[in-house]
C-alpha cells in the first residue's frame, strides 16, 4: 500500500512515489491535501509542472498514477489491453485508505474512468470526465475520433490545441522527457489501436453509472468534438455537460484556472 505523503510533490515537483498493486509497480504523483482526488492521465502521462496540479492541490489530495507503459511505470510483458489498465487502476483505488474517492479522467484516462464507474462505482464519490474517448456514436463510415497516429502531425497539433503555442515544445525537452513521450505513445497504440480508441460495448453500459458526473469539454477540441461530448454525457444518468471556451483537447493545460474552478465547484457541491 502507498504511504500517504500529500506534500511530497510540492517539495520535489518532479518526484513521484511508487505503489505496488497486485505485483505491478506504478509511478504515482502526489500533491496537495484535502478530500482524495484520483486522476487518470490522458494521451500522455502527467507533467508534474502543470499549473492546474498546484491549483487543485490547494483543496484536494491528488493521487495520479501513471498507467503501466506510461511515464516511469514499467509494463509487464503480458499487459496489453484496456481491461488490464481498468483492473490495475480499480485495484489501486481499492488499496487507498479511503471509503470513497473522486475520480477524474482526461481523454484516454476518461475512457478508463468511465469504465471503472460503470462496472464498479461503489468506491467513487463523484466522477469527472474531461474530453474522454471510449465510445462510438456515429455509423461505421463516420470518424468520431481523430486518427492521430495516421494523419499529418500538423493536423493533430491543430486538433489538440485551441492555440498551438500551448503545445509541448519538443525541442526544449530533455532526452529523458522525449523517451517518456515516445513510451507513452507506444503504449497508447498498444492498448487502443484496434478498435481505435473505443470499446464497442461501453455506450451500452454508461447508463450503469450511478455517481454524480461532470463532463467537461474544450470548445475547440478537434480530436473529439463537443457534439461527441454531449452524446457521451447524454448516456450517463444525470450527467452535467459543460464547455470550456478557448480550449482544445487539453482544457486543463490551456485554461487551468477555469478548469480548476469548474472541478472544485462540482466536487464541493
């Protein structure tokens, strides 16, 4: 079980603790203090320097594991499906010393969070999905999710960001950061290549989610557009859908203050 060190990341912003779940080693970012908030990262592992983390950490204890194969979490050789990730994150939540936690998922992590809430939500107090992937809303010929592995990188960049100046500067990254980013994308491809970034059954089971749910969406998201988000929220009983203006697929990065204000207000209701 992971030792509680809520202020570790404030003293060492690039450091993380380790957690072992069913023999699987996970890197876990810890920050802040208050009611527990588990965060599942999106297409990339979480950058510990992101301003939204310190803003959220003023009111909540953040527990953000890197999925196996992402960040500095090793991937077991036989670990290669979305359901492996769902099970390890569910086991991590169950190992925490809390009766219930709030769960927040970004993008790919939003898909995982929705699956967890639909299948075993008794340990959750609230659910926040931020531009989540995971469902198919159109017909077979309709591309709901941008195929970011098979289109021009410039198109992907425009789709992910409202203002491309907010995109990561790869030239400024250290060698270690570049290696981690490459591992993240290799793992994402391994877990969710086919079918591409969705579970054909998930739409049917979102109706089983019983916890209060907030679905946040960047108004300029071109990876999964706001209409996809509205359809997603419409499948979850009582879910609230909110747009964040001047933000693409990563509103927590482009509009951190607005993002944290929405999240904090929902969690404090």
